C-alpha cells in the first residue's frame, strides 16, 4: 500500500520494520517499509492483518503518531505487475527456455511459444504458508499461497506448475509458473488473468504469444 503526505519532510527507508525514523502500523502490526520520500511511504501489508478493515497509524521519528485512519482489507486481491508500472498493458512476464534454461522478458518482439513455461509476477495473494514478512524471501523452503491459484491466457486455462513467494524479493511478490495453453490466442497483446481464491486480477493486462 502507498501512503501520501504532501507536508512531511524526507524520511529514510527500512526493511525490516524496525527503523527509528519512520514506522507504519496496520491493524496493530508493524508493516515493512519498501520506499519512502518526502511525500510518500510504500509499505507491505503484513500477512497477519485480517479484514474487513484495519486501522493505520504512521509515526515520523520523534513526532507524535498520526491519527488512526481505516483502510479496507481483502483476503486476496491479485494484481499482475506490468512493465509500465501502470497496472495496464504488457505484464511483467519471463519466458523460460527449456534448452538453455535462460529467462527472457516477454514482449511483442519476444513472444512466448504455445506450450512453453512463463513466469508471471503478481501481488495480493493473501495468506501464505509462512507469516514472516519483515525480511527478503529465501529460496528454500518455498513459501506458497494458502489459496488456489489459476491462470488464463487468451481466455484459455493454463497449467500452473508452481506458485510461490519470489526468492530474493520483498514479501508480497508472488511468482507464478504457468504453461501457455496449446490453444491460446496468438498475438502481441493476449489477455492475461491470474485468479487467487476466486478473485481475478485486474483487466487490461496482456502478454505476447506465438
């Protein structure tokens, strides 16, 4: 989540959520901070925060804590990352080459073949198999979502071979490995949808298929 304050002074970033200068409490739980500026804080909503709403309190150093304000909390609300960071258009997807074991960025100039594996990056998966949310994700053991994950590419169901917190990333980034359906639509802007716990990701996200 992102918090905005046009009146605040510059503040440092901290992960985990133990910085002396700035802290964000969501539902009484310290939220790890991944970005701060003079007017904005980006925080990770801890896995333990339950819905349907939670109180948020922000503290800047020695200043008094902010008044609590309430935000809605959803169990799962998947969002696919996009190359433009706008949440629309080309998705943040990697093509996997089984011959070379290399990954390349999916694009109109580098489409994924039908039957190939792609890696899709998503947020908002909801509760995970580990509640740790104040450190970077380790490669092992895999941290997986508790809810079911499904993918459609061009309206066709894709086989999900894996879904786990992305190793080396901050908590909240989910890596979904899926096989492009053999009957998927071919094109440079094929609709992509990730469904978690029965909730679809945002419309308007695409990938390239050949």
